């Protein structure tokens, strides 16, 4: 079985690693007639295309920046950041294999047998966040009125931004995709015309405590899917450096072990391969990797200049609130 881990100690560039891994995986898939591994290769090709031929991102990021300008005009008192990234190779690989494990496990628990190959292949046509943008807002306390709380006011503004985002981007070549979050509760702050498109993890918070608004668009100009996340600074801190980050990692490990226990080893090669690849990625010691433009002291102190682990940065825009700008002037 070919696995990404075997290619991370040669000193190669991340693109060379991606090329070698996908070529070897494709050759192996042909020899073993493994159609899921062939699909896996096509998934890796998508990442390679985004990294090598990303001129379209100039147009895309410029259109995203227009919304940044609108926010700067309409919410001058807010501080906010716009960030964009192409998903990292390690996280994309983990997500692809993790989804195979999750889908086969859920199917097995519900039906008592395994999905057919066509069903599994169809389920893997679901990745919409290889390119993602995140908008994070914060309201300086000096703008609070008596009786107001920062958390409540920021959530109001966050939903207001969400209500404007969909129509703004659809006028500029993006098409919103209906939410895949079924049976979700709806916030009264989200307009009826836009709520079917948002995955609202604020009123439908996850067990880890993670909160955010997610929406997926198809960019008809760049011809690719993008995900946009909207958070307050408090939500972003919780997700990136708080309990959701650590707890999520622990829960993933616990969940993976439970799924392995439920599926007898040797009964489904697609589950077995994806499970092993995923576990090996979780066990990586980043400080021992030898990848060009990547270094790490441990699994927390990381200097990623190639997109191996942190992802490739598309854009950073930062806006200080008007009050802060006035102080600087």
C-alpha cells in the first residue's frame, strides 16, 4: 500500500512529493485494480493543479477583496480579518482517507454490510473546501453601549455580514450551494432567503464547542468550489488555539479507534487502507520530516513555507476599527 508518510523524508519540495506519491499510487492502483486509489489520485491532482496553476486565484481574491472593501465602508468600527488558503497536503490527505473510514463505518452500522463500489465513489465526490476563506470580526469594547455585551453584539454583526455575503458574491460570478447540514435549527438573525445555504454551527454547535458559519460557493469564473467561514474572534480563538482544537484531536483519535474495532480487519480493503493511512498521519512527528521549506521543533512549533501542514496562503487582509485608526492618526 502506498502512503504519503513514505515520501516526507527525502528533502524534496512539496510539489515533487505530491507528484511522486500520486504517480506511484496510480501505478499501484492499476496493478491492483483499485478504483478508489485511482479516485484518490484524481483528488491529489486537484491539489497539484491549485498549487501550480493558480492564476485564477488573482481574479477570485480580487472579487473577495471587494467584499472586504464593502465591510470596511459599512462597518468602520469593527476590526476584522480576511484570510484565504489552499488546504495543506497533509490535511487534505487526512480528510480524504478519514471520509472513506467514516462513510464505510456509518454504512456498515446502518445496513450491516458494506457500500458498493459505485456508492463509495459517489460519496467521495464531496470535497468543497480545498480553497477556503475565513472572515473573523471583533468589536472593540469602546463601541459598546451600556447594557450591551461584546459577544452578543459581535454575533449580531456576524449574521448581518452573512446576510450580505451571499448576494454580493452571486453578483460577481459565485453560485451558493445548498447546505448539507440537515435538520439544523435556524437563527432568527439569518434571513430566510440565505439560511438554506449556511451551515450554522453557532445555533447548531458541535460537541467540541466549535462555532462558526460556513457556506460553499462554486466560482463560475475560476471553475472551482470555495468555502467561506465566518467567525467572531472569540469563536476563532476557541477553534484555533482553544479546547475545540485539542478536544477535536482527542475525539478524532477515539472515534477512529472505535471504528476500527467495529469493522473486522480484512473484510474491506478500502476501509483498511484508508484507516492505516489516517492513523499514520496522526502519528507523524513533524520535527523529523525532511521537506524543502518546512521545519518544526515539535507538532506545535511549526514553520511551514510550502503548504505541507498549514496550507498555502492566498490572501491576508486586516482592518482596524475606526476608533483604533483614529488613535494611530
